[in-house]
């Protein structure tokens, strides 16, 4: 993908993406640090780790490792969007469940840090993954989002002495030339009681014209001989003006924050300069930088930094499928150095860029009649089975209630269980009234086979042509019956208190075994309201 000239201006090359470059439509997208979760058009939280967004096939494609299954390798999925907001799931790049793939991705690296580049000559997309040694494993496809077939030959790296192995990496095409940046893990440095686990540092090398191997010398990206440079991993490559840039982190096993390092040089041979632009990457780890073409090819491109926010996940290690992501527009100083990241919760960043060539995708969450919203500052809580949850709303439409959905994550253990009830009630006071009986509209039970460690949507189909009217009070009850915590998303609308007579949406909670009045006067109901809060949910009325 050839995006920039040496001056940093947009090169309107049809080889980049004909329909994207020729588009006469622009998009303005605002990113907010408080919004940590992105969703596909069916409402599922994006389950992507060590992923990247690139322009592929004329649109924006986000691809990365899935961890929802709770294993070291669950597959590599992708999502497409015309505007970096509406993401349509494309499924897996290749079948992760075949014997050959299971064997391959059990190797050190677990098919991690996937990167896709397009070869204009062969008209093939080339997928690189990290799986064992030597070098890297390659797949090719005619489609950017499916049908990838593994190649027999691996891509080798220019420097890999005994006792070392290629680790995290990135490939990119700049001015028609392919480049590889990779971390070389030095296993001869293993042995520390606590930290670091080993040393690793970055090398950069040119790719062969078919992008299926490397060529020429591998150059060590080592501005100084210190531990920051010898703990560098998760590199990504881009170019702005005369400078090549490599973004990287320090060694981070799905950690809750590590430094963001930026190297820059006018040549891959060096010399390289280094900056540390964040001390903890806002609670996560860098995954890459997306070059966003300016609208109509006028002006400078925008550089969008992407990070995995592992600090948002309830569990660490490979069990991080429920983590969020962060996007920040990078700013540059007059000397071409990068301005430090701003981790302020209220910080926003706007970008104007060319729209992708795909139409706005459809999905269950997009066409929902009522919902908590897809673009909101959700946080994750794991309060089931400690509490039963009752999310309520007022129907805005008359018709047949078809389905209700909510996001849920949990470890797929045999003792995990959740009972769900969709119901109709009369007024908020019902939750504080002994012996009240609601009208049950649908029920469902979720056990281990139905759970994912990613925040996927659980859909409850409401059968029987159940009619609701605009103004009806509806709700969904979530009750855990075992010991395994279940997690969900909550937004705090910050709209003040709860009015028992007028509030049309409310989240009620009930503690375990709390089924009678409490308090010294014996008049405190066991159900309480979480004022201003609601879980992530939607309902469809047709």
C-alpha cells in the first residue's frame, strides 16, 4: 500500500485502493479516551488482540487474534468498516480448527501478531504470522478477509543466530517497497528470578518483491545500549515525510500497561533516534499505527495509534478476550518527533479521512428499536452471581417483540450458569413490592457451552408473536446460580438520581439470598436501584 511521498503528501495511486482513493466522500470521526469498547454491527465487543487496522480491498479492515475461547489460539478474525465506526464481522481469515492449523499455532508465537499486506503484481494478499522458527509463517489469499492458504516455505529473517528466535513483528509496504520490523528474542538471556524474562531488540529489513521473504541486510534498531531497547517488542512501521517510524512497547505478556517507544530515522540503516511517548500506554500495549488518507488527497495524512487496553480485562494472560481498545491521533513536533500520548479520560481526537468503499453494514444492534447505545463509555463489571440484575426500559414502539440481547463474558467452566428472563411489568415500584408477579415473555439458560471470554451478545428470541405497545415497561433479568463470575458492560449516564414515578430506564440489583425486608425498622426492600446506570442491551420490535 503506497500512501505517502517523501514529503508526506498523499499519493493518489490507484494501486493503493482504487475505489477508496477515487471516493468523493469524506468522514469525520471523533475518538474519545473514555470509550474503551468497540462493537460490531450485531453488538458484540470486538475480540481482537495484537491486531491492526489497515486499508485493504478499498476499505478499512481490522484483524486480530480472538481469545474468546480462552485458549492460546482461537483464530484470527476480521471486521470491515467504511468509517472506523460501523464494523461488520467477516469471520475467520482461515479455519482455526483443522489439525494442521492447531499444530502450527501451538508453536511458540501461537500465530500471533498477524499482519496483512497486498502485492500489486501478484494481486494477492499476504498474511504473516508468528509461529515457531525459523522466521515467520505465510498465508496468501485473493480476498483480504477470508480464504487464506498456508504456504510451505517460511519467510526467513536476516539475523537469527543460535539461541534466538523472531518474536513480535510488523510488515508494511511504503513507496512500493515491503519492509519487515521484528523483535529478535535472545533466549541466552533467560534466567532472571523475577524480570525481565529475556532480552529482545528490533531489527528492520527489506522484503523481496513478492513479499514472501526478506532480502538484503537486517539493520539493528539500537540507538543506545540500554534495557529499554533490549526489551522492545510489538513493532509497527509507518513513514511520514522523510522519516521511517517504528512504534514499539517493552516486553509485556498481555500486561496492564507498558511504555510506548517511537524510533525514527531517514533510512532503515539508521542512525535511529528514540523517544518514550508514554510511560504505560494508557493501561495497555501498542499494536500499530494506521495511515489515514486525507480527503480528496489534499493535505497531510492522519496517523491513528491503536492499543490493546488489557487493563480493562478482568483476567490477564491469554484470558483477555474481554479487553477494550484505544485510538489516539498522533501529533508531531516541528523536528518530526512524536508528541506524548494524552491518557486523560476526557481527551478527544478528531480525524477527517476518505470513506471506505463499503456501504454502511447492517446488523442486529444497528436496527434495534431500543438500546443502551453502541458508542458510550462502558466499563466492565463482573457482578454475577454476586448480584441478580434487572435492566428495565420503556418500549418506544408498538409491534411484536422479536428479541432482546445483552453482552456477557465468562470462563467456559462446568459450574457457570445464567438464567435469563424477559418480562413486562407495570411500574418501578413493583421491584420494591412484596409478592409482585411480572408477566414472563421469554426465558433462556446459558451454561458452559454458551459462554465466551469475549463480551459477545447473548440473544434471547421472544416467541409467540408477543405484542408490546409504545410505553410498555419491559425488562430483562440476569441471575447466576453458580460460583463462576460472569461479566457484562455498564455505562453510567451521570444523569442524577432515580425517580420512582418518572424514570423509564433503570438498573436494579439484588444481593445473594436477599429475599426479605432489611433495616432496623424492617422496611428496606432487598432490591436496590443503581441510579443513572444501565447494562449494554438492545431490544427489537417489528
